[in-house]
C-alpha cells in the first residue's frame, strides 16, 4: 500500500480508505444513499478539508459513473439534461468563491431542506420540470464545491419524483457523475494538484466498482417499497447528523 500513500497519508490509512470506498459504494448502490457522506466524514477526520473535497469528489465521480453505466437504460435523460445545464452555471459561480464560504452554516440549511423534501413536500409527479431540474442542478452543484457531498440533496429531490428503484438509482448516479466531473474541473482550475493522489483515487475507484456491482445485485432483490423506506431512513439520519454538526459548531 506504500504506492498509494504520500507524506499526508500512511499506508495503513490508505488501505482503510480503499476498503471503505468499496463498502460505501455498496451502501449507495444497494440503498440509494449514505455511502458518499460516510466516506466524506471518515476522510475528513484524517485529512484537511482542502484535500478531502476534491479527492472525495474524484472518487465519487468514479463510483457514480460505474452505477450510471450499469443502470444506463433506466436513466431519465430529460432530467439529466436540464440538471446538467443548471450544474454548469452552478460550477461557474462557485469557481469564484470556492474555499471562501463558511461550511457549518450551510449544513443546517441542507439538513432542513432534505427533511422538508422527504417528509413534508407532497410527492411530485414523474414529469420533469425543466425550470426546477435546472435550478436544482445549479443549487446543488454550487453547494457541492464547499460541503463535499451533495448526494442527500440531489437524492431527496429525485426521490420526490416517485421513480422506481432502478430509475431512481440510474438518474441519481448520472446527475452526480456530471456534477462531480464539474467539481474536478473547478478544483483543477483553482490550482489543486491531483497528481500525488491519483494512485489512491484509482485504487478507491476500483474498490468502489466491486462494491457497486455487489450493491446493485442486492438492489434488484429489494422490493420497491422496502427500498424507498430504507432510503428515506438513511437520508433522515444523515440530515440529523448534519444538523448536529451545525449545533456542535456553535
């Protein structure tokens, strides 16, 4: 594992990150959400956030791209197109402010908004609104540059459309793939050097591919209603955790 480590990361921690990437990809593929934020929290406990957000973003790009490819025929391409359009605008705006916005304040707003979408807002129709999809792409991509994991926000919005489990997973993964691609471009543009992290990132993506493959096998065996319940519970717990982090920072 020495090949995957560097001056900021021991071989033991690098190995733990690779194993965790597989586990968290399995969780997200099987249950719809949770893996990305779990990986972010663990990485943030061992590395500076200035490193965690871009490295985590590139790992998540690989993980979500794998899921999108494996569920390609179920993607809602209309949603993806409008979401991507808004995401480009969000990335351009964030490139002017990256690393300058207080993160703890954002956490409580994200937590409350996810809980609202999950528990209060009536379930939307399956028809995509190009305005809402584009604005949501803009909003979540902008936030993603600062908080690292926008999965709960994107997931709760797509959940509100009432898709079945495979259409949800495919559309969610494709939107996040595009979003994390923009994140990699923005962080490269502002001067982050990915080179010393590429061996670790590659190993984590490979591990994540196996986790995704196993997770999708479990997903196909889950009943739709059971999948939606598990997804809702996971996002609720993650939102409460974000809210607690905000309270603890006061």
